[in-house]
């Protein structure tokens, strides 16, 4: 039995679990990336709560725009959404000295750690037993590095990190289709100013 179908099987296993054991805290970078993971997790029997914490996103109006798009999607499909922010300086301090690293490099790894540590901290504060992230849905991200950051956060805060590789089983293409169906705003860069290939449009 493949790993994919093993996870499908857990849908039936979870039907008898208490609601608190089905809840999962999901760090989200944007609405587009939450599309497939949110529906996939529901299919597996989880109850996802979206969590937006991305002080790396530049400029500020871009961060707001991505949050508002995620909010609209969550309202449409009845997902709880929690928003939290921090000064951009938190991100810049985290990646100091790594500004010229290429995408998928050490700067990205430090950014993963920043966001997933905060996600685990918030999950623990709210009483969640498990958390994950939509970051792995992107082919522009190295999943094993994301998972390493998630496991580090798990050890620090004691909340189990579930290492879903959402890009598998055509996940990235499916999330793009969900985005198109819902007429979502789609950004053309990851988030931080160092990842910009061309200037984002003003809101």
C-alpha cells in the first residue's frame, strides 16, 4: 500500500477520534498554497485551522493582500483562521548575513524556522496537539528542509509536527486549479524582498 493510500485510510480511522485529536494547526503562507492542503486534510478526517504568520512577506501591502485573500477563502469554505504578525525587523534579524543566499538556500531554512517555531508556539498556546504547514506544496521549496524546521519546533514546544509533503500526488497542480476556480490573487514571488524576480504590483 502506497503512502498516499495509507493516509487516505486514516480518514476512517479518525472518525472515532475526539474532535480535539482531529484538529490540526496549519501554518499558511497564502491562500493559493492553502487550497489543496485544506481540502486534502479534510478528506483525511482532520479539522484544519489556518494560521497566517509571515513577517518575511514584503512589502507590507503584499502581506495584507495575501492575508485578505486567505481570509476570503477560509470564510467561503468555513475554515477557522488566526492572524498574527510581527515587525519586519524580526525576519531581517533572522536572516542577517544570508541576504545573498539563493532561493532554496540557507536564508530560506532560517525563514522556515522562524515561522514554524511561532506556529508551534501558537499551537501549544491554543491547545492543539499537532501542526503542519502549506509550505511544502510549492516546487520551489525543499520539503526536507521544511520538515527539519518543523521537527525542531516540535522538540522546542512539544506539539507534534506532521510532515505532509503536499506537492506529492500532483498537489501543486491541484492547488493551482483550486486557486483558478476561486479566482484567487496569485503572487509572482515567494514573499521576501530577496525572492522578488520583478517588482510586485501596488495594491
